[in-house]
């Protein structure tokens, strides 16, 4: 599992004082981008950063998250890996600790995309191995 610490901003709050849905979707993106674009690129897998699209997104709220100046913990794991898509699961804690309440569970189906051809593509074997090693449940943080 990959763990990202993400800091919500004051502008992420809605009129009720908790993180707005659209902003939560952005925080999920901010949690996965350092892994899929940064860490993957450092390991020679630059194609992720050149094209990865969200095919499906589902967000389930269990409790509100209030912006209070601290990071929230986002745990990312992979449920399914196909040749042309991967399903990532997220557990968003209300604070920085694994002991903080899980406030949001979400999942995204991501597909690698070739922006030059305007078409989806298949994961390379190296990309599949990276995803398996980095996002398998129980993998090191």
C-alpha cells in the first residue's frame, strides 16, 4: 500500500465547514500523482506522466473531514490490474494517523493513454510490475 499525506486547504471547505466533494476528488488525485508520475518516472517509467486517464470514480463518505491545518492520511492500494486498466482503492483518514477515523473510501479505474494517438494503450510489463510491487495490499509504505 502507498501512503500519501495531503494537506487540505481552506478553499477546499464548503459552506458546511467540511471538504467539498469536488475538492475531495482533487485530494485523491494529489495523493496518487507523486507515486504514478514522480516515483514511477524516477524508476524509468515516464509514460505514466505522459498519459493516464480516470475511467471511473466512486467516492463514499463515512464522515466529514474538516480543514484544520493538518495533513490527512490517504492510503492507496490496488484491487485489480488488467492489461489496459488498474483499479485503485483509497482510504482517507480524517487526520494524519492510521488510527484516525476513515472518513472516505473511494476507488478509481485508471487507464494508460497515448496522447499522441488519442487512444488508450496497454501497460508495459515494467509498469505492471511497478504497480504490483508498489500498490499491493501489505506492501511497504
